[in-house]
């Protein structure tokens, strides 16, 4: 058995899973120290279903902790920034476009040096060890705790980055280093930004991963611990300590993956209705369809692949406007004050939840407090909600083929079982903890993103090479080899390059290889 | 656009956004160019803008831009001085100091590069460009139709190399400059089509920077006010909405360094039941709605994100995008026989003649 935990800003949810079945689930409040909220949730699980902590084979955590640290700027490390590629890149120094509060939070210890590569792997200029040693000395003076190193075209060849990292590490043995080729794809500024953010988070990551470990140990669980990444795959806790940015935006991914498991569907629309918004995404082959555009995190431009999710301002706490003009629901919301401000809890604000209770489709609070509502108003309000969600969901479809819809999240009761244009609408059991379930069932993956110059080579052979490398990376990351499959191949020819150049992105995923001790316990 | 006489730091973002739309799917992501232009203005002060009609006949006008692969430019960023060095290298062989900088094209990153050159050189920038949009090859400039030679032209890279070409015609300029650019690392700055003021007035498209700036500002405002950005773009450019819908199919292949592709769209909302096929080669070239051509090169075919109004490049075009497709009349000189020889549908391998978008929709 294994455990999935979602540590959100408000709630910490936990689920106990046997294979792909949910054995128990709980929702608790997130605490400031993180640890005690998790301990509390684990105790809640045990209260619901007794289990032997020693029989837990793995624990998977999804968290917004690191994203929140970047947004608030709290606890970020003083970070040295080194870019290799001179004379290229001098026109736009690192951190040129950063918001001041974040740049100030990590300091502005920015350096550019020679090194780096052309698109085809040729050197732009040779690495200059003396130059790097001088930079290391300056960074040492400045008291940086971490260094982010980015070299031009390091996704094509990481040679310069690795060589520079060795020199920096020799000069500054106590400093932690993040390398860009391990973190991002082509697009220098975005990859560099991700690397700097990652380096700045290394202290926070060390503390948080320690808190996670303590929480498990305190609950008597001695199982491998994983964190979920934005693409719906897992990394082990040691990897997470070194690559905390990879956890960004894992929340929507987890809730969609959880919805897939609960509904048994791999291709569907997922509507996650919370207190303030409904987030609508699409699962293709069991994974969220990724968004295309750049994503800003705390005002910094990055190129993480986030799920393509559209949010509309409709949730359980949405305000119902009945004044002049047509009836409207949202986008304003009472948010987490639902249990004090909504009518069914004795408050004075009419919310979407009150409509659902009055209609008899939700059972929370005191129905007597909304018995006076005009049935026509209740009907119109719920119809308005259903129509808005159906309209937005329709724009997410990519073909006229019927696509089933799965409703998850605490506010999913607002949405009726039938929506115009959608034949199948499912609201599976345990839908309110889909996030934690998504974390629990996450797989491990490997990815390749590179520009290949076909130059007479067979296109199929190049793609095969990329597929094999991605699969190999998934196995190195902990996937059971027999379960690894390629889930995404994206091939984009590149304009104005000779020899039919093509940018190939391949992603492979597989099931997590649970440790042998765990497997024996599981089998007995 | 007579009020447009200065590009300050805060104008750059609007200009870049509008120029990306005029890039008709090509021209590269102007983000890198935008950051460079903002830095140049911060360092050297705002750039003076001159209307084409006010350029003296004996002026020496030098259009400036980047050549190379946009996909490389987002990774290997410029050193910063390449465009100004290209102008200097050209001035050296011309034996004269240029008086004005201009844009080779109004679309994408090349709307931004001339701003950095003008700021650094302290020269005024002409409100206009050589295409009124973006095109992939260097002979595809309206001054070609006026008999202006592309060469002598200068190419510079970030390492400090510079190269001056003199060719027998403008297509040879393309043939020789392209491989040199690749050897330089697939990204180089160019100063090209040197011309006098009289030629510039006949050859360039007037007012395009002002159009881009106003369009960018309208898109930004629409987004802030949750208005419909697509309607704003149609109004600003005097064009037609060809379809709104979802991308349901994209296929691409490379031939001779250029990407050719096709995207299929299905209409949504009031366009439900209609389909649209886009043909592209770096830029969007042909739009067929329900099987019939509704717009074709050299008219502008712009694809915008239906929600945000952000332009969608041909490289970024992906399955599932929700977009609006616009058709916009091009500059009238592109519609002449000589213009269509250079950039009409048949030049790009499509088997039909050009028909103006306003007659097709």
C-alpha cells in the first residue's frame, strides 16, 4: 500500500491506496510548520482505516510550498548567477527582466563568462578557467550560498556547464550549484530563470524535505518519499532537494490525474471546482494536455510545461448577484470564509453553495436557513453555473467527438449530472481528494528535448534514438523497465537551419518500481 | 500617425506586441528584441521617429534587421552591438554616414532590432518598413520592386565578424547571405538595401510602426478591460475575421531550410460547423475556409489566441489552441504583377492566383 498527500495552502489531504484503490481519505488543515499538518492527516488516515506503518511502500507528496516561497520571496538563498556564452548574450544580461522584489531577495550577483555552444555543438568561445576562478572569488566575497550556471545551447551539449561547475565547486566547496541543462529546454532566458529560481530555493528545499521526512518518521513510516512534478511524474526526495522548481504547478496536474483514476477514463475533460474557481483541463492519454505559452512564476518568465487549464470564477463560495440586471454567479467569492458567511452557515451572503443546498443537491450547513429562497432564483442560478461551465468546457474540446466530463473538488456538487453538449458527466467517489490521489498514482518519467540535424540521416532513426534515451532516463529515475512507454513525441522542424534540422521532444513514463522490502510486504 | 515622433521605453512593449501580429506567424518572438530595445533606450535615451514623407530626398536610409533562425535567437542571445556594427560596416564601404535607420520588416523581432541600432547610433528611425508585414527571404522587400539593390549589404555576428556582400541581384543576396548566416551560428545582424530618401519614399510602407504601436496598445487595453482583443485587432488593422475555432491538426515538414506546414481548424461559437485550413511557410500564407480560399499571400493572415489576443507563431501552433484567424489587405504595391511574382501564392508553391481578401470574404 502507499499514501498520497496534497499539502496545499489551506488543506492537507491524504489518501491511503492499495494499488489503485482508495482505502481511506482525510482532509485536514495545513499548518505553518507543514510537519504537524501531515502528522495530523496521517493520524486521521489511521483512525479511518488501521494500517501497519511498516507496510507502507511509498509516500507521494504534492505541494505548493516552493511556489509559495517564490511568490512571497521568503527564505530564498543569496544566489550567484553565471552565464557562459560571451560574447553572445552580453546584450541581455541575466535577470534583466526580473521584478525588483525577487531580484533583491536573492541579490544581484550576476556574471557572464566565455564558453557556451552554437546550435550544432560548436564552441562559441573556449572556457577560460582563470576568468571563472576570478568570478568564483567575487561570488565567495559576496557570500552567496548557491550558484546557478547556464550555458548557451546546453540542452544540445552540457560540456561547458559541467566544466564550469567543476571549477566553481573547487573554488567554493560549500556552495550548492544548479545547472540549467538539468532543468529546462531551449530558450536561454526562460531556462536560466528556472535555474536561478531553483538555486535560490535550495535552502527552502532542504528544510521542507527534512520536514516531510520528520513527519513520516514521526508516524512510524519508513518508506521511500517522492514529490510530484508539474508534468505528473514523481521525483524522489533527494532529487527534489536539488530540483525544487520541478514541483511547480503540480497541483492541477495531480487533480486531473486523480480524476482519471477515479473515473477510469484516460481521455476526458476534468472540471475541478474549488471555493473560488472552477479549473477546466483536458486529459489526453491519461496526462494533462500541456499549455503552449510561457509561464510566469512570481513575475519571472519560465518555460515549464504547465497543464492547459482555463479557470472561471465559479466555485462553492461564489457570490450570487440578484440585483438589477440578469442573475450572475461569481467571480467574487467568500473563499475560505464559506463556513461563516454563507447563508446555510448562518451568514448573510448568498453563495453558490446556498443555491445547491436549497435545490437539495448538496447537504451541508442548515437547509432550513435557505428554505425561503425563491425556487425560480435557485433554478436560474444553478442553470447559469451549468451553462458557464459547459460553455468554457466546450472551448477546451479539440474535436466534435463526444468527450466525457469528470467533476472533482469540493465544489463539484454545484454542477448537475447533465450539462448541455456533454453526454457523460461523472462525479466519482472520493472526488474531493482527487489531488492527493493524483499524487499517489504518479509515475516516473524521462525526457529528451534537443535540436537534431538530420543531415541525410533517417528521420525514423533519429526519433528512435530520442525515444530510447527518454525511456532510459525514465528507468534511471526509478521506473520499472517493463512498464516504460513513450507518451509524447513532438517534432518541430526549425526554419532557416541547414540539413533539415528538427527539434525533438520525447517524454517517456513508467510505473514506480516499489522497493523490494515493500514488495515482499505487499505480497504477503 | 503624425503624433508618433518618439519611441520611449514604455512604447516598446506595445510596439512589440503589435509587430508580432503583423509578423503573420513568422518574424520570430519579439520578446528578446523587446528587452534589447528597452535596454538601448534606457542607456541612450528615446529614439526619434521620422515620418517617411519628411525624409529628405538626399538622405541615406539603411534598413536593419536580424537574419537567421528565430529558434536559435531565443537561445544564443545577441551581444548587443551587432546591428550598429552592421550599419557601420556598410557605411564604410559606402563612404557615407547613414542619416536614417529603417525596419526591413514590421513583423516580429525585426521591428525591434532597428530601435536598438537607432538608439546606439543616435540616428532617427523611419516610421515605416520594407514589407508592411514579415516575409522569409531578403529579396521580398518592396524596394526590390523599385529597383533598389539589396547589396552592398553587411552581416555581423556576436563574435565580431563582419561580412560585406555585393551581388548581381537580390535573389543572389539571399543565396549567399543565408549560408554565411548559418556559419555565423544561425543568427546575424544585417544592414541592407541602402537607399536615398527619394527611393525610401517610393519603396517603403509608411506608418507601420505607428500601426503596430496602436494595435499593441489596443490589445493590452482589451485584455485589461476583458474586452474582445480579436475585435480590437480587426478594427485597428481594417481586416476581416476569417474564423474562430480550435486547432485540430498540425503537420510540418522541412524543405531547404524552410518549414512548410498545414494546420486544420474547426470553428466554435458562431463559426461552429465551419472549418479552416492554414498553409504556412514560416509565415501564414493561405487560408481556405470550407474548402475555398478566403485569403492568401501577400495579404496578411494573422492568427491570434482567441482569449488573450496574443499572436500565435507558426512554430508555436499546436493541437488544441483556441484561436481567431484574421485576413488583412496588404500594401497595394504587393498586389501588382511584379509584387505577386515575388511573394504571391504561386511563388510559395500554391496552385492558385492571388485574389484580394476583401473580395473573397
